[in-house]
């Protein structure tokens, strides 16, 4: 497979950044992940620091020295960073200190968006105190905070799109918006129409995640885009009609599934790189095909080349 074989597809929607979440690379060092993304023609990564989704980490991962190191890895691989996921409950007692450190790290590696959860509804008062300070810090750092709907079935300040307008109105800061993920809605609120909810959320989004899910009696399993029940084709087509400043990430946590109770469960073994690359190359082709139907021929050619 030639290096950069998928870049023709990526170029077709150059005005809109398409990142790939680091979630499928759970268990691999960051330099290996970035080299792999370069091989399939990806241009942007969304580093994923999400408890329960990835290998354990602590706040030592977000020091200035680690940020300098990560920025060097990005430059060496020719990959850029527009968004970073680093989910915590922003109503936690330590949220100001923890998230401020992660925001500084994100800005240092080039991110413009940092995605996180809002807060459990029981932490609402502290969340609204914290988010005011964090929003001002985001403005200073040149970041936007994307609040993401969770997938674990809990009661959050942002369960579905309808929670967004009131939440953002109360926050009242332009550096805070939504990072909506319809692939979370299916397990978080199983009775909600994923496409309709995603479309309702789009006007409030500063970023969005695209992932697909198949529901079984054993739980919720993440699939290739277009192979599950989410309606990713319709969501990406709707996204194509929004301003090009609304960017997206492909998020396929291949090592993870959710049980029938929506709780995440990680496999004991990391996924082989060849399997990750094949799944992500197909996902890139899917996204660009629906963002820009005129690029379908080039995308098909790139996908065939990658799978040969």
C-alpha cells in the first residue's frame, strides 16, 4: 500500500477537517498511531484520553514536557491536531485544576477544540461555576470546549439534543458548544431517533463525532461506518450542508463495546494494526463520499488501492 494512498479522498473536502480519533489505537504508542494514520492518508488525529475507553493514564500525561514531545511526534508524522478528547465530569471538585491542565496540553499540540462531558445532573451547581472559568481560559488559549452527550445511560446535563439550547444559553459563552455523538445516543437513550437527534444538535455544535453501532442482546458493538443502526450516511450528508467551520472526527473504538447496561468494556488485547487501518480507510472513504458526492470515483479508487 503506497504511503498517503488515501489523500486524494481527503483533498476533496479540504475546507472541512476530518480527524480520526485515537480510540481504535488503544494499546499502541502515539508515534505508531500517527505513522499508521499517515499510511492511510489521514491528515488529522483527535488524541483520545477517555477513562474506560483507553489504557489508564493520569495527569502526568499532560505536562509541558509531554506536550512538546507529542507536538514533535505530530510534526514527524506529518499529522495535525484540530481536536482532542479528554472527557471528565466538569462538576467534579477537582475539575478546574484537572481540565485546565488538559486544555493547556491540547493548545500546545495545536488543537482548537477540546471535547469533554458536561456533568452528572447532581453536579450541576459546581459545573456552572466551573464552566465560567474554563470558558474564559479557553478563550485565552484559543480553544473551544465541546460538550459531548455520554453513552452510559446516566443522567447528565446533556442527555439529548433538546438539553443543548438551555444548557448553552445558561453558560452564555461563545467558546463553549456541543460535540454531538449519535453513536452515544443509541446506548444512552435507546428510544431516541439517532438521526433526528443529531440533526437537531448540529446548529449547536462546535465539533461532532461520527461512529456507527450495532445493537444486540449482548450489548452495543461499534461497526464500520454505514454498517450499524445510527444512520451515519444521513448525518454526514446533513453535516455537508453546514458551514465548513464545523469539523468532525471519525471515532471507532474497536477494542471496546458496551454491555446491555451501556457500560463500556475493553478487550484484553489490542486490535491488530492492519485491521485498524483497513477499518479506518473505509471510514475515511465513507465520510468523504457523503460530504462530497462528486468525489465518489476518486474515493472508490483510493479504497480499492488500500484493500489490494
